[in-house]
C-alpha cells in the first residue's frame, strides 16, 4: 500500500513542480483555466484509482486462494 502512495505522490509531484516554476503568468489579467494542470491532475487521479482497484482485486483474489 505504501508503494501505491509513493507512486501516486511522485507522479503528482513532478508536474506540480514544473507548473510552479512557470513565472510567466499575468495575475492581473482575466481569469482563465489552466487546462494543462487540470488534465494532469485528472490523469493522476485516474491512475491512482486504477491502481487502487487493481490492488483491491488482487488482495481479494489472494485471500480467496488461501481458503
């Protein structure tokens, strides 16, 4: 379970650091969505849910084989 957390956190951390390093944003302009960060966040969330699902299925499968 710790490995899943580390993978999910590290896959989120790298894009967050890259987007935080972008200093060319004009904060006085009109509001606009940052679609790149939204897309990356959605992909990380989807991957985390997918891996969690695989982990749950695998853990139930192994517990049923022991019986």
